[in-house]
C-alpha cells in the first residue's frame, strides 16, 4: 500500500510537470517588482512592428490636476495651447486594453521632457510647447505631461502587455526664446543662419526656423553648463546629484564636455532608468550624421545595462531600436538620402529604420503594385534594415485621405504593406484632420475623438476593421516582415512568409473579394487538407483542390493555420 501511494504521488507530480511545461510553450509569466509580464511565443520583430503614434497632450487626460503649470495661461491660437493629455492618460488606456485590442505592439508618444515656460508666435498663432519639441530642460519631465513616476509606470504597464515603448527625442534644437526662456549660451547654440534646405551645409549647420536655436552639434569643445540651468537645478534641490552623474558619464566615456554629449547623457538616462525600448529621433537630417551613431552607442549601453540590472523584466533579446525622421525620405531611395550636393546613409549611423514619407503617395495605387514594390525593396536595397510606413502624421500637411473618406482602405494599405506601420492616433477612429480656423499643422492635432467613438456607429465599424487587421498583423510577423507573393489575381489573394531560425510564419490574405460565395486560390502555399482559420469572419475552412471556399459579405479574408 505504501508503495502504491509513492507511485501515485510520483505520477501526480509528473502529470503536474507536463501541464506546467505545456503552459510554458504558450506563454511565460514573469514577475517583476510591481507587474507581471506575459511573454508570448510569437517573436516581436521591429521590421513588422505595429506602432501607435500619439501626441501626449492630445490623447487622453488621465490627471486633470496637472493641466496648468508655469502660469501658461496666455490666449493661444486654435489648437496651439495645452489641452490636458498626459502620461497617466496613456497608461489608463493601456490598462483598459485599447492598444491591445488594436493589435498595437509599440507606442511612440511625443516628447515629455520639460518644455519652455513661455509662448511664442511663429506666424501661425500664439503657441505653447504642447507638442513636446521645445526643450527647456532635458533632465526633467514637464509637469503638464506628468512625473517620472508616471513614466516609469507607463513603461512597466506597456511591457506587462507585451508592448514596447518608443521615446521621442530631440537633440537638434532647444525651444524658442521667450520672455520666460532665455537663449542658451552662444557656445551651446547657433541662432543663424536659417536653413535653406538646398545643400548639406545649409540643412545641417543652421536653424530650422527663425527663433529656434540650433544645438552646436559640430563642436567638440568643452562647454560649461548654462547658469540658468544650474540655478534651476539648485532651486529644485538636485544640483549636486546632476553634477555627480555628469562626472561619472564623462569619466566613463572619455567624451569632451561638448553640447551634444551632455544631451546624449540626459536622453539615455531615461533608457537606463526605465528600460525604454527605442528612440524615435526628431529632425535627423538637420544634424551631422555621426552624432546619431554616437547616440545609438550610448543608448545601447544604457539599454544593456538596464537589462543586466532587471533580468526578470527583460522582454526579449532585441537590441535597442532607433527610427529616424529624415523629412521627405522615401523607401525608393534605398539607403541613401540626397541633400542635393551629398548623399548620406543614415542606416549606417545608428538607425535600423527611417520613417517612409512615400506610402501616402503610393496608397492610391492598386494593392499588388504597393505590396510587391515594398517587399522587393525591403529584401534587396534595404535588406536587414526597414522603414516605418504612415499615411497621416502630426506635421505632414498632405496626408492620405485627409477628409477621412477612405478609412477602411487606409487600414488595408497601412497595416498590410510590408515594413513597420505607424498608426497615427485617430486613424482608427477617423479623427477629423480638417479643423476650421486652425493655422498650419494644428489642423492635424485635434484631441482624440473619444466622444465620437462612443456615439457614432460608422466610427465604431471603422475601429472594428482596424482592430481585426491590427490583431492579425500583431499575431503574424510575416505580415510586415515577411516576403510577399501574389497567389491569385481575381479575386486578389496573396501570401506572406517569415522565417527566422526555427520560427516560421505563413498567412494568406484576400482583398476586394466578392460578397457571398468566394473562392481563394492557395495552391502551392497551403496543401489540400490543410485546416485554416479566417480571423476576419471567424470561420474554420479546409483547403480542397488548391482552394478555400468562404461564404459571407466580407470583402477581406485573413487566413492562418488552424491551431490544434
């Protein structure tokens, strides 16, 4: 009897172990100090990432108590003042599952460092630094956006949900000069000439616009910290700590105390402290390219250090990621950006990806022309690199479908084109991009239309479509990072295949399908007898005679292997 009890106990333990091992295959749960991270077996691939880009101030107000700071109460032009969106608002939407339901696996939000305290008029109306691109102090967060504790919680919450965080960084310029914001010392910035954008020199060694001091990134000469910044730190009780940290940084790196290296230290501190996964870098072409290689080196060091210090919070083995905004770069240029008198390969200077300004023009073409073009370029000229595609953005005055008449097609183009995708906040809810009485890019930056989402059925249907495509893309790296092949011309059917080591992902997608009965040609890709699942209609099917038969009113099918 005792022997039987021992055997029974051993069998129960073995059964328990088998169950636990089976669960590990599906997902791994990792405990950290404050949150549990779920790591999926599907690898995250930056080349096929689905990135959500939002203006921090315009997305969601999670803490109304931080809406006014530094007496920023002067009247502003329409949509040119702070409107209350903050870091807590992003975290709240993370917790509600908004991004997960949309299939988002990375969030890029506009800069949250402390902005100039005053306001200025650049000819488009009185404006505050609500957008985050007018830095006053790189070492502090702007209280309108939140606290460092808020930022830390955002990153932890995102990571818990398997979502990476991209921090938007500016190294090219400070904020404008105002009555409250003096110009930085002359050894730190240049204030003229204004850029002409016709040569390399008059694009990089100049101010982007009038009254936007340009950081002297060409200089290797050591400079002292500005008196105004030292006084600020002293008043905030952190002067000694900031100086000690700078000493450690320059002792470790051996860099001269030149302006750009101070700012690199300050920017990479956020990586070192919170485990930020990557940088979206602003105004890249306005800085000599070697600077970006230096920034990437320091950001990678900070990321690797954070991983060593927080082994249980590491999501995967992906290196630090940098994507650059080289304004007007297009994928057809391959690795070269042409300044007119000089071509520069930014991909060799720290960047894995550049934002692609070309898709908004390609989007009106037929699907196969777009998809075949992008797949070919990404696996030839841009092999081992990538682009981030978009159709609308915060500073592009010519977005695709500005009047939001083709929100469904926009989803098809953006989310199914090879490369990473950038969903601009409100793409998925047809947020209005034509706002009366605005000037310049303000029309692109209205507050997120949550009220319309709650009340307008058409917008709810649009969101449902974006969600289905986004979730499919997130579940299948092959959609953005794989190789494209057309399988059928009419109806239009194509495949995507992604292989990395032992991992292989295969999908078939149909677009512009007829209503009712439809036959999708998959011969040569999925064999007869293969069981598939159409995630769009939630239908199980089997391949027969090289075809899949569906009957529904959808004009799209998203086919994956049926999981046992």
